[in-house]
């Protein structure tokens, strides 16, 4: 049996008092690490590293997972062992929960996943991306970052602090954000001027089935230049709510999938059903690459996100495949 700690972010969108009580009762008191602030999150990571837990259940969203990985990489030497990471569905989207088939966010579901973490189940390595020293499974600029920024302002910093909080928890808050701001702006705003440069190992363009096509793209070469609606990179297939936005990521080895689109706002809305299933293809407005490092260069400063957490506006940022992996328990790829 593995020794297990729970790292819990009580600010996660689905973190109700009932669920927090269930989680707190599923492990001894000293193994339940509540992280209300960034300082507490770093202190919890230090405790995890010092005590040497075999597994950590991360009760929060993809950002909570990303923060723990960032902190543990700084604390645990490269030759040291990291605990098995078990995502629990407390966040809004929980893309990693999709990949690991985490249980629903009920008291019974969360406790069952804690029990599963104790079992000696086989693990597999999870690749991560690194952006400005922060680790995560995905990152992006354009539509996804704009939406994350809108959600942060409208729901997290707005409605969630009012008596309406319980009405915007989970999917309702996402719908309100999209309808109130993100979708109307998407339809009327011009695409962002952007250049994407390969700064890693030779990259490859992927065809509609995820196979490398054409010559390798050399280090320093431009992968894409022009007006872009979204440019996003990931090491996992889900982009929240089982949206299969990165359908080729499990077939490209030690690399991340970079997906770039110049689709208009109306085309984006029309293609959503196929995009959710991972079946949308259009060589005129959608391009996929397997890469280990890219620099995103924008004509104007724009918000970007790492694991859903919005970062300060920038005209340039770099995405690199992290030098280490973390162990997770997940089923085979749905391909």
C-alpha cells in the first residue's frame, strides 16, 4: 500500500464544504494539507518532499496540479523520486482528471480515488511543458487565454464572491463567461498577428491523422506566421470537459502537440462539435506540430495561460518540454 497525502485547494470551483469534509476524513489529519494561499502551497510541497509520500492526491484544478509540480521540481533533485500524482476533480475543467479518469466530484467519488491512490497500480510518465519557470500540462494564447482571463474576472474574482456563487459553480459559470464576453468578442475582433519560431529540436508538421509530414523544421525556423485565433501546446489530449483538442499528443513521443488555428470566430463556433471530438480538420485554417520548444512572438501584448492560470500580458514567451516527467496512473490512450 502506498502512503498518501492530500493537497487540497479550498478555492477550487467545486470545493464545497461537504466535499472538503469527506476528503479530510479519508486520511489522517497530518496527511491532509490545505493550501489557501501560494505560500501555503509551497509549504505543503516542502512537507510532501520531506515526508517522502508515495502518492499525492491533488484536490483542485489543473492549476493546482501545475503549482505542485513546479514546487516539487524545485525541491526534489533531478535524481530524486517524485510521488505518484493523482488528480481529484475539484477544479472547473480538470483536463488531467479526464486523462486519468478521475471519479465524479462527489464525496463517494473523491474518497474512492483516494483509496485507489493507496493501491500499487502501474504508473506511466507524464510529460510537462515549462513556460517562464512554471510547469503544466498545457498552455496557450489567443481564444483559450482570453476565455481563461474572462472567467477569472467574471466568475473567480466577481460572481464567486457574491451570493450568486453557488449558481455559477462549474458549467454555469463557464456558460455565463462565454455568452457575456468571450463569444461576442471572438466574432468581432481581428485575429492576433503572431510568429511562432522553433527553439527546440527539429519539429514536425503533422497531417490530419497525426503523422509527420514533409521535411523536419530546423531549430530557428519559423513554424507559422500570420493572423492567429489560437496557439496552444499540450502534453495531454484533453483541454477540459473531455474536449479532445490535442488528438495526436499520445502518438508523438517526447514532444508536445502545438495546435495553431486562424479560423474566424464564426467558423470556430460552427466547428465546435468536431473540435470537441478531436475530428476537426481543415488544412487552410488549422495546423498541428510536434515540437520540444517554441517561441511565441506577438505584435501586441496579450494574456497567455499556463494550465488555465492567466499570466501577465506579454509580446513574447517561450514554451519548452520540461526536462523531467511525473508519474501518474492513467488508462491507455483513447485513440
